C-alpha cells in the first residue's frame, strides 16, 4: 500500500449529544451537558486507534473540547496524528473540511511522538486536538494513535469553559451522561476478518467497457454498521464517519487510439456530500442529489489519458468516505469522457498533498 491511512482497527466516535448546552434550550438541545464534563470515553489496548468528535456548542459562551489520552499502565511512547478543523457555524462545512484535513494529515504522515509516564505519575496523560467553539459553532477533530502491544489507554473526549480549565475535568469521572437520541457515540471495530485492510479491493477496467461504479461505502448502509460497545443509556448506532472505502483500478485500452477517461462523483440515492481522494489528491465533494439514476448530475473530479494498447496503466487509487450530513452513499464512476447522461457539473475543491488548492 502506498500510504497507511487506513490501518486503524478501532474508531472511537463522539457525537452524542451532538448539541452541547449547560441547560436545555429547546431543539436541538434535548438534554443538559455540564460545561466541564467527560462527553465520551473508552479504554483501548494495543493497535491503531482513530478518535473522532463532532459537537456543536449551544451555550452563550465558548466551550472548549479536546481528546485526553490517559496511560493506564507503565510508561509508554505513542505515535499520534491530531487534526482539528477550525470551528464554524456551518455544520456541513466543518464536518466536510475535517475529513479532508484529516486525510491530508494522514497522507503527509504527520506523526508525532508522545511520551506518557506510568499511571498516577505526573505526565501520565496528555490532551490533543483542542478546539474552542464559540456560541453556535461546531467543533470537529480527528486523532490517530498508535498504541504499542501490551499497553492500555483511556481515551476521553472532554469539554470545559477554556483550554486552561480542561485539566480540571477529573480523569475518573463523573463519566458521560445520557445521550440525546439524535447523535451517535460508540467504539466501533474497523477491521474485516481480523485485519486492518478495511474496505479495499483491487479492480481492473477497460476503457471500452461500461462505466465502472464504485459505491462508497460498500456494502450500504455503512461497512461498520455493527453493534458497538456503548456506555449505559446510550443507543447503539451506525458509525457513519472515520471509515474509508478504497479501490485501486488498473486501466487498460484494447484499441489503437488513446482514450480520455473521467472520474465522476454522484449521489447514490438521496443527498450525499463526501470526501474522496484520487491518486493522492484530496477532493471535497459538495452536496449532490441523486434524483433519477439516468439524470444524476455528475461532478468530474479527475481526468486521465489511457494510451493505446495500455495494459494496467495508469493505475487509479480511489478513497472515499461519506461526510456528516450525508443521508446516502456516494458513487464514484469511471467512464469515457462524454459518455455519461449529462455533462459534468459543478466545481469541486481539490487539495494537492502539499496543501495547495485548485478548482477541478
């Protein structure tokens, strides 16, 4: 594999309650969540762990969130990647950009060493991915942690009135309160058959064949829709985020003429925003509505030229995930340019691995 973005074996997902407020204020705030609180927590052993939080602040004052990693054993050295998307009132936009930012960090291999002392000694915990969300703003962040075999950690998503007061949130509780019935939280198994390969397959496609459709995620509704381990009072639910579908596609051309091929994004039944990556370019996909299959608007996100008599070149590496407001899977279609029912529509933002952006 050219990069190791999808080696996590566990997703710790914190989105319940999604709407945070110290007092009940009416919908969408269904329950009160103290300002200084453990929003969600889980204990994990060795392996690669992916943490994702997604919470909106409905207090009249800022609320600070972060991921606290607590060592439960002997001193340990971890590798971590933390990505925090700047909070904003655009719920769709924040979740959309947080996935793209996290992918860019993984592609870049932005790992840092983190040393934790033994349990109950100074320095046995650290707080990562801190986000200060003003009133009405949504905070979203990812943390990827490599935990050595034999070690054990407690991972907590915590909130406080300020970054300085995060340390005042007690490590041992009180634990998370009840959920609000809207959001989702849980510990989800991202492995398949005991491996961390994830949702991956190697495909071949000839330019003279019918268009190739890749459904993300596949199988629907979501590949990690398993009953998770959850805190008392929480309702098991699907983990929509933090899991990726990956397909490598070897292109061939049995003709004597070169052929131009496009990669297109479509909704696959409902409204679909998403994020995908084509050969290291991270592409943010705006909300698409599927409508009738024969009339789906298609967003052209990449183009390639397949040489005459090509056999397996170029090779496409396609990765995708559904974003927070998605109500249906995505569909990535590879086809000869000009063969889809409608002309390419829309502009999508493409991020090069170096961080630059250009319009597709």
